């Protein structure tokens, strides 16, 4: 069965096809590195990494050109630079370096091209000039805007109705656009802001035009697949379609549109204001990166997902079982159709959850398929690095030296911790939890358990007492 992918553009699963035989051209919207990347970013890019691996696997045999951009100038990076008294480039370089290190830790391969918007100013200006010439854009006091009313198919990708979008839409103060739905192609610079020369005045590009110009420059249009997170469908990808297809003889700009589902953290959207935002780099210090990768792949890429300390602890245990099972497998074995079922799951809209289910039920659970097949499957899923581990040689993950301070901060005075060693701090919290449970103060008991879990320490209760396991560093 050929690979089938859900196409946001047509709202249906379709047999994957390319315009050029044997060659897939992919553009994925990348990071805006004005702050630390988070776990939601990791989930999106990890999926496209697995898709890319499967496309190049001999079963499909494609050559892939994978482009993932960097939005390296925007309001947030400019404001961050102002707060810190530095340049927007310094902000971007710092956070992008952190992001890249996290991607490497997760086993995500580098893109073939990582264009930065500021490196494509000439191409962006040229595209805006074309839109102006075609009557799709106009110049006003604060910049150049795209005229949404000039593009009859606006809303087709996202399924949005333009009339409904206009209800309640407003033009912000100090904006001069003609229609509330119009969006900036070129923003004239305010005093002190970075700027580039253009035929209309010094300024910088809008977010949406950057991706249209870079994808056209590096892949040509139309290309095969455009990807990103679900939250980018509207307005970002809708606006890309409007810009790009207005200049094309015939749509679409991309044959397939693929979007990954959103990620919640402990049941809520990640947000600094909610207090549940943790930088990706910090999470990767506390948890095994390949356990995180395995956890993500256990949920279909288009489905929303909830990340919890319990779920990552379970994924860590599953990873250990996988490593132990591999060590016990013969090199080859009768697969009884295991290999075909594994790949059939991936052919079904990249159903990584189903593919991993085959691995655990058949290979880990029943020893079918042999080590050669398991290694092939791990490579496709991007888990190949765990082949270097053994069941008895998983890197030891030490307790952080400042664990007592960190637990005290999480518990905010619920118990007293001052100067204890990391091991003593864990013992103190476990003892306090036991007392709380004895007093039927289950809320406090859960709070104490959750504080330990947030540091990667998982408790196991038995008739002989409570033991703990460190599942992350």
C-alpha cells in the first residue's frame, strides 16, 4: 500500500505523490527564536523528521529536499534586544543555538537548508513588487499591505468564512490598512528599529511574506509538501497561500499541507503566565531525550497530546524494556508479517502509534521479527541511537546538587528543606508524604509526589514502603 497522508488543503487522506518523480520538496515553518523553544516545537519538528526518514527509506526511495526557515527578525526579538541592551541578531543567535542543541539531543536531523528571513530581503521585496503590480497590495503611511479582498479563494485552506472573520475584526490604532483582514507585507521602521532599504521606505518584512518568498526561492512553486503546527493554519498559512497563489498561473502553491496537533503540558496550554512553561533545553536535562521522542510517537501526529510527568515516566520505562528486549533478540527471526504490519501503519497517514504498537506487542512482547527488523524500525522512528545502549549500560542520571532548593521552591513552604543533600531531600519529601497520607491529607500527599515527579523522581508504593527511581537527570 502506498503512503497516504492527510492533506489539510483537501481535508482528506490521499496517496502521497510528487511533481518530480523520486524527489520530494518540503517546506516546514521553523522557529522564531526570540525566546527559548518549548516542548510543542519539539513535537512538530520531530514528526517531520520521522516523515522525512520514512520518505527516504528504501520502501519509498525518495530523495528529499527539506527546507525549514528561521524567522530571525520580528517584534519579539526586537523588544527582547531592547530590554537586554543588545541586538536582535544576538537574541536570535543565542536562542537558535539552544534550539539546535535540543534538536540534536532528540535525534532530529538538520534541514537541507535553514534560510533566515534577513538573508532573503531582495527576494521578499521582489515578491511584494509583483503583488503591487498585480493589484494585490497597496502602500499606505505605515507600510505595504496585502489586500485580502483581491484574492477570491481566501479562507479555502483553513475553511474560514471571510464574512464571519470580518465580524468583530478591527483595525488597530496607528494602522492605516484599508480592511481589517489585510496584513502587512512590509512594515516601515520605527525609530531605533532594524531596517532595510526598499522602494517604499526603510523597514522590514512582515512574517507571512517571508515564508512565501523563501519557499519560492529555494523550492520553486508549486512544491510537494508544506508543513507546520496546527496553530499555523490560520492566519499564517492562509496568508502564504494568498500571497503565493496570487502570482501563480494555477494553484496550489503546495500539493500537500500537513499539520501537527497541539501539545498541552499537564492539561493546559504551555504559558509563562500559567506557570507551566519550561524551556525545552531544561526538560531535556531532566528527561531522557529518546524517552520524550518515544512518548511523542505514541500519539498520532494530528491529535492533541497532553505531556505529564507520569506519561514521560511510563515512556522511560518502555524505552528500558525496548533496550532490554533488543539485547535478547536473535539477529534474525521469522517475522510472521511483523515487518509488513509495521510499515502498513506508517503508510496509514504516518500512524507512528500503530507502528510502535507493533514493535511492543510483537517484538518486545513476543520476540518476533529479530534484531535486524527492530534496528530497521528504530532507524525509521529516529530511535536508532538507543542501539548503542544495553539494558545494563544506560547512562546514569544523577540527582542535581541543588535538588533541596528546587524542591523547596516547588513546595513553597509545605515542608522545611534547608541544606539537605539531594538524597536526604528526597527522603524528607517521601517521609512528609507518608505522614500526610496517614493523616488523610491526600492533597498534600499528591503535591509532594508531584514535586518529586517534576524533578524526574518517580515513587513506587508497596506493602514494604515507598521506593523511588530517578528517570531523568
